[in-house]
C-alpha cells in the first residue's frame, strides 16, 4: 500500500491506491489486523477523491458562468427573482 501523504496525491494516484486496496481485500491477502488500517485509508482516499471532484465541478461551473457572461446572483437578486415584480 502506498502511504503517500493524501494532500500531495493526484486524483489518479488516489484511485489507483483504492483499486490496490480493493484487490488486496478481494483476494483475501489482508489479515484482520491490516484490514482496519486499509478500510481507514480507503475512507480517507474516498473523501479526498470526492473533494477533488467537487472542486473540479465548481471550477467548470465557474468557467461556464463566465463564458455565458453570467455573474453569480447576489442574495438580494435571488430573493426578488421569485417575487413577480420587476422593481422594488
């Protein structure tokens, strides 16, 4: 198992390590003492991957918003959008 610091990993490295852990567990090559450590590491890697995906999604959405010349709506714009009035 790769014990590289998660914060220094790429998404690809994290998913590859997850696959390695899964293969080890599926092949029954993991003893009970090691299983807990692998499950804990897997949990950290999954969280890391989810965060990477969320960040990528946010960055992509921001690019699309900028491309469409859209500015994120302010709180006051959001609140008045559904009121049915053009001016307040």
